[in-house]
C-alpha cells in the first residue's frame, strides 16, 4: 500500500506534473523551502519535532508550498498534540481501550488508492458503544492509523484523502459524545493541523436527521471545507460514482476483501509500530520557561 520513496527523481512524470500544477512544487523550490523550514524549526525553541525532509515536505505539500501557511499548520499541529492529550498521549496500542477500538475497526484506510491517487478511509462513526467507549479513544485510534497510513506515503502527501463516514447505527448516544467544543477541535484538526488535504467527506447510511448534527460541524468549517461535504442515502449508488467498487470491501458493494480483513490488517500494523507510537508522544509544543 505505502509508497515510501519520495526523492524528486523517483516521482513519475504524472506525479511531477500534478505536483507542479496543483501543489506549486518543483525540484529547486522544494529543496530551498525544506531547508528554510528546517532553519525556522531550529529558531523555534518551543517546537519539539521531527525534521526529516519528508516530514517537512508533507506540510509544504499540504499548503501548496505557501511558506506562511505551512509554518502556521506546522505549529498548529504540534500545538494540538500538546493541547489534546486525550488524543495524543497514552498511545500504546496494546492498551485495552485501544485494542477494543482496533478490533472494532473504527477507522479503516483501504489498501488501494482511488483513481485520483487518494487514500480512501472508511470511518465507522457508530460502530462503538457510547455507553462503554470514550469518543476520545475513537479519535485517538483513528489518528494513530491515519498517521501510519500517511507517514511514508507519497500518494497521500500528493493527492490527499477521501473520507467516507459510515453513519449506520448512529444513535442519540453517539451524538451526545460530540458536544460543540469537541466538534470544533475535530474540525480544526482536519483543516488547520494535519498536513494531508481532505478532498471529500462523504457521509453514507445517513439518517433523516443527520443535517442537524452536520450543521454543527459546518459551523466551524471554512467555505472550501463545507463544499467538500456530501451526504448520501442508504444505497451505495452515489458513492460508487465517486469510488470504484473494485477497491471497496464487499460490505460496501465492493470486491476487494472484507471489513474484517481490514480490521486485522490495521490492528497488526499499529501493534507492529508500538515502539514508534510510544516514542512519538514526545513530539509537541514545549512551553519555554
């Protein structure tokens, strides 16, 4: 699934053209701006962060090589990691509460990219039991898997993410886990913190009252993000017009494996990266004395 090499010389002609046309990326500017970001990181003593080329490049691509926006997003991301310990601390994947999330399959990237090169993620928003499970653990597990799926992926850094929110089985209990302050932070993380671009947010199996909840989300979204929200009924017909069934699991009218197989794959992936997640907790904003 992952494309781990991202030297400029390794990009295909199509990738180079897309990077230049859509992301304002070329070989010379890329090197100069990565180095400028590294110098800026060194000057910001409150930033405890990774500074390898590809890590920085993801933020540059996510902001279409606008340096001001990239620096702001870089700070926002690390500030979020400090201000939201419920999402970014205690991320040992062997913790019982996280094991439950991975076993349930709350967040499942597909193994194949779509026709536009995007990572397709199925977010099963109501598969957990709100009387037993914390929403913060749902978000934490999802962010852990997202970080793994995008950590070394050239495709995700270039083409972004297509998010499918499956609302099948959603109840009032699930909605009550999302008060406005939590929704605001979640939306902030999507549009102002994470380096990858979310190109589309498609809600499927949506109940008739879904817009009452989505309107709270929309309240905190930029006009650009609002335009990327799409709500579908209980059939997959509209979804299949956007995402080929050939890459979807059978439960979504597709032909590429099952939800159980995806659950097992990502559960194994996070467990295999246990030491990385434990070490990764240290990267965040550190207030200066």
